[in-house]
C-alpha cells in the first residue's frame, strides 16, 4: 500500500508518498505560501531532481489538487492515478486528553480535534484545513489522524498534573501534554531494535533537540514524563523559546517593562532561548562559530542549553529508577557532536561513557552507537522519521 503523509500548516502543506511494501519514499515536497501571492510547490520524486512549480493556491484544497496532479504527472509523478494512494495519514499537533493513540478520521474525531483548538490555536485549525482539503479531493480514501501529544498520554497523574487549583485542570484542561510524541515514539522503538532488546524491558531517555527541543522518559515502551508542558514553550531553552522559567517573571515584566500580553508572548516564544541569551542567532552552527571566536554570550547560550539537557537526563533516570539508553535525535541531536559530548560529560556516574571518535563521525543522517563498548548505558544517534511513523500508524489502522 502507498500512504500519503500530510503535515498542514497555516500557509504550507508538506507531504510524502511512502510505499509501505519497503517503506521507501516515492516522492516528497512542500506547497508554500498558501493563500499568499506567489505560491510555489517544491516536489522531489525518487531518483529525480527537485522541481519548482509556480501556482496560485487560494486555499489548502488548491494545494492538495496540485500535489495529486504532480504525483500522477507522467513526467514528474510516481503513480499512474490517485487510486494508488491507499490511505492518508495526517499529523495533528494536539489531541488533548481525547486521544491516546492514532485514529481513523470520522465525524466524531473531527469534532474532538476541533474541540482541542483552544489548546493549540495556531496549529489545529491548519491541521483541520488539511484534512478537509484531502476529503474534498479524495472523498473515498481512508484517513488517519496521528497526534503529537498521543504518545505522552501514558504519563501518570503525578507527572502531568500542575500544582494549581484542581478545578482548572477539570474545567480548562490545564496539565502537561508534551509534544514531539511521534518522534519520541519512533526513536525509542528504533533504539530497542538497534540494541536487540524488547522495548518493554528498557529505560530510555530520548532527546529530540532541534529549534524546538524536548526530552522524554520512556520506560517499558511507554512515556512516563516529558519536558514540554501545557504548551511547547516549557522545558529546555530552545532556539527562540525560553523553556522553564519562574512564572512570576511574567508579572514582573508586565509591571517593570509595561509589556502587553502580546509583547510577553512574543518575548517568551520568539525572542528568548539561545537567541535571547546570545544576542546572535537561534542557529547552533552560528553559536558554535561565535563561541570558537571568543564570544562569551554565545558560549553561555550553549552552556545553558547543554546543562539543561543533562539535568533532564539525570532527572528522568531517577524517575525511571535506572537508565539503559540515551538517544539523540532531530537537527541538533543528529548533527552536533559538540552538544552530545557536553551533555554526556559528567554523567559517567550513571554509566555513560562517550567514544569521541564515534561521536565525531555520527552526523548527516548516520545512525548508531556513540558510547564506548564498555559503557553501561548505551548512547545512540538515531535520525528521526516522523513521516514514516505516521505512515506506519496509518497502515496499522486501515
């Protein structure tokens, strides 16, 4: 079966067509600037050069039509007709407490996703537009919703509850949800496969480190804690997000800098993190270069980030009562040996020993172990593949 994976944003629509017989990517691309002048489709078919098609996408339906037309195009396509697409898997950011697993999309599921817009006002509406657009163009093709939050729904109450009045959890849904769940699930399963052990016997800390970063504690194949919270603002300091801070800082900023709610939201989400600390960039490559040239604030930003990841690994080892494996994934986790080395330095007491040579060569899509042969805790680099995970979950349900 061929599965079309869709990740719809407010003005973009990323896609991959995956042949589930061998899990190969037949084509992938991105419809950009939907609803904005100068729309563009970037499309790459297996074994062919990337092409750019200029078009005008008034909405997501236009974008999906162009994606399908390109996939079946005699010159640039990879299938003969739309009928070859057996199912569509949609990435949905927030499932709230409604979904602990992926589901086949029906009217009731759509209502529940819409009900969770209040928890993800920037993302769920775009995800819904993606589903409706696909249903419009492919009304008879089964569709599956795969939620970023679902993997974390196994957290116990003591891990997901905040110490605020209980009524606000019941009435408003204020609790820890966690994000990047599809990535954490994929790499934890892959880690068990690499180690040749059943995931039900392992205690794994997965570190999804990118412009948005999160850490998860995966015990016996289930998430028991994660660093992001009610929103993706919590946890590690990130590219532009502050991560964990004292909530009283918000009131302090309002009173002492006369900042509005909108200004504070922008401050914490877009102007903080390693960008705010360094004053240079949210890109870790820029920070490393600046730090090597002696920029103290760039070095400080890196130190704060590395320390925070290290702290979460230690905390989650305690929460799980031990540790068998640490996984690094996503843009920074997969491609920045420097960060992996600094994060693991000082964790020798847990049984972590890094092999510098293995660590330095594990970049650009390579997968494998970077710990020494005698390291009690195995440390792995595993490129994440959220699209493949979505396709697998879709196939399971169809």
